[in-house]
């Protein structure tokens, strides 16, 4: 066993799993290969110490490693850009049964790292995908990730509020899917978020106004004219939202399906 690593591990007292994740990311090797090496490069050891120190201040690991994961994607990330959550992965499985050839135009509102956008691009190979965000940093990160997965021909990213990218009028009645994991946390819950989330992630990615529905209501109301004849809106939502969403949008749409996440709480809505 490498003594230096064992000492660092003891000193910073991080969870075994987390420490192993840090070292395997820094060395880009399997754990056993790292532990078995007698001598390790000084610069990498320094990097590990640095990360362990910051981890003690609760800076989320993806920001320290500049890496995040979503399904089978390894994505670049920077501090301040929303960290993809495992729960959101289910949104992609909900779309598996959709007819891949009929879906021609998709918009992903609030791309963040580009996780959903890229997964959609890989799933709906014949569709043009537009992604928008009001965070320039998120768009910069998403652009890098779209390039990494060679999807620049299929995915167009815009710095825009919701649907209002240049020439948006050309997309009236066009989107077969309007997809979004919008900011949906209400005021009371936002105050209670853990320090690691509140201090390091962008408030604009999380906070959905007093009742959490500010952006969701806008997507439902303003999205109506962008939706194709058989188009669907797929949203990640808060478990307290379904009735409010139904009450708000029942005059605009006829079908409301609410779906549980793996934790058995309602987490998604499919509206058409
Ligand atoms: C919860 S994050 C979701 C990121 C990513 N899609 C995911 O699922 O991990 C919400 C994103 O929406 C963006 N956003 C917030 N308000 C927006 C608006 N009015 N128009 C476009 N994007 C917005 C935020 O900057 C943030 O990147």
C-alpha cells in the first residue's frame, strides 16, 4: 500500500468511497493500481491534498474534479453550474417508448451542463435539438460537453430566456418535445437547502419563486404556441406541484400524467 496516500486519507478523514473516487479521478487509473504504486508523482499528490482540503469546506466534489456524471455520460462541469442529479436520469427513460422517427424538433429549457440535451441527442438521432439557458457559464460548459460528444450539428445552444432564442417565431407549432428540469424549489424549501447546495450552486438553477412554480407556469403558458400538434411537455417538478399544475393549466391542455421517481414521490409531468 502506498504510505503517502494512507496518511492523507487518515488526515482528512473522508469517507472511503469518496477518497477512492478522488484518487481514481486524479490518476485516471483503477484504485488497486494506485495503491500498489510505491512512488506517486508529487504534483498529483499535491492535487489530491488540495481537493481533500476543499472537500472539508463542503465544496461539492464535481466542482473540485470538474467532472459530473449523467447516465453513461462523463461531463465537464464548473463551479456554479447545476450538478446533474441521478433522479433526473429517469426523465430520459420516460422517453424511451416515444417514436424516435416522429420526433423532429426538441427544446431543452435550462441546459445546465447539457446533460439532458446530450442524452436527448443520443436518443433522438433524427431530431434537431435547441437548448437555452440564462446562465452564460452553463452555456459555456454545455458547449464543451456537446463538442465532446460530437453533437454540434444536432444541438444548437442559445443564451436565452425560455423559448426566446433568435428567430424563435420560426418554431411556433414545431416542437414535438418541450423538455425541462426547471428551477422549482419554493421559498421555504430554498432556505432549508444544505450549505453545499446553497453556497455553491446557482440560485437561478434552483429557486422557482414563492411557490416554486414561476418558470413552470411560464413554460406551460408560453410553450403552448411552440408545441406541435401531437407535441408533449416533459417536466421535472416538485412532489407538491401536481394539483397546482393541473389547476393552472387545465384550460390549456387535455392530458396530465404525473410520474413517481424511484423514491416514490411524484417527480415528473407529461403534459399535452
Ligand atoms: C435545475 S437546472 C437543470 C440543469 C440541467 N438541465 C439538468 O437537468 O441537470 C435549471 C437550469 O435552468 C436555467 N434557467 C433558469 N431560468 C431560466 C430561464 N428563464 N430560461 C432559460 N434557462 C433558465 C438555470 O440557469 C439552470 O441551468
